[in-house]
């Protein structure tokens, strides 16, 4: 039994595998669906009486109105989307591509988030000397 030859092609941090790109897109779509679903939900999952606005040691705490909680169908939608998003996110984070990126340096992860040639603008922090 022979061992496979090592990949002789030079490493390109922009050449993401198609399955990783598809999984990242699926994660982004699930995240958007979850956020849109959350926007339709009341603030508490269970019914709650709410509370009035308060002032405490100069800090204002906004009020919360009474809420009936989530309907069963809405809760079921949330309970379906969140675990699905966690699973897909784990597939992205644990993809073997990142192992190869680690071998080439941690810089590989950031390249997928920005188009080639873009720069990160760093703000000057007055508390930290340059």
C-alpha cells in the first residue's frame, strides 16, 4: 500500500475548496433566516409581566412591556434553525482546509473574509504607543 504524494501545488489562501464555500454560504443563509425569524419573536420565550422603567444609581434601565411569550409554531421554528446553524458552523470551523491554512500560517482565515488587495484600516489607539 503506497501513501499518497503530498500536494505539490503552491498554497493559495484564496483558492477555497468548493465544498467549504458552499457550506459557508449555507451558514450565512441560515444565520439570515434565524435573524429574520428572531425579529418576529416577542422578547421573552415564556409569558412575562414585564417591568417599568427604573433609575438606579444614575443609570436608566428601560422598561419591558408584558408579553405573551412565543407561540408554539414560532418556538419550533427557532428550535429547528438554531441547532442547524450550529451544525453548519461547526462544519465550516472544522473543515480540513483550515489545517492546511494553519500549516501555511494563520493568515489564511482572514483571506476568505476580504477580497484580494483590500487592507484593514487600523485606528490609532491613544492609550497604546505606536
